[in-house]
């Protein structure tokens, strides 16, 4: 019974809401600095970002003039309900943002840049992404 209580407590602590300042900082980094929405959000018929599908993944509206090995025509959904999030988990998301390496130890395929953020900034971005539905 004791192990259940400890496990339940650990679950509750990990499920705590993120610090609002961290979420706000993460939102700033995602929206204003990295401009993640430009690739990870679909566009409407007028070419505007569809805010109802914010960071839900999209078909890219640009491509290289010459073939680029590994080029992806789509960007993944970054929200917590996505298959990427479920596959990687929170820790791997932070690790990717701090090292530029995926859980398999490789950089993401183009056109995704290899970020090497501070731990604080990476955690803030993950806190913000966790706040999205």
C-alpha cells in the first residue's frame, strides 16, 4: 500500500500546473522568437494562420529549389495530444530543445533547425506546449 501512496504522490506532483510565468515565457519564445506557428500551424484559404489549429501540424507552403535529403513536406502537431508528444514525452522534448537531438540521438530532418536552448527556455516552451489543447 505504501508504494501506491508514493506513486500516487509522484503522479500528483508531476501533474501540477506549470508556473504561469514559465508558460508566458514559453509562449513568447514559441510565438514571437522562434515563430513555430509559421510551420506548425495550418493556413486558411486566405493564407492566414488558422488560430483554431494552433501548432497542430501543417503542410509546408515552401520547398527547396533543389532536392534536400530528408526534407519533410509537413510539420508535426506539437500539442500534448499529438503522436509526437506521446512518442517523445516531456523529457525528450526538453532534451531536443537543449541539444538539437531527437530521442534517437539524431538532429531533426530539414527544414527544422537544431535548437540548443538553455534548460530554462526549453522547459518554458514545454510548459507552454503543455498548456495547449
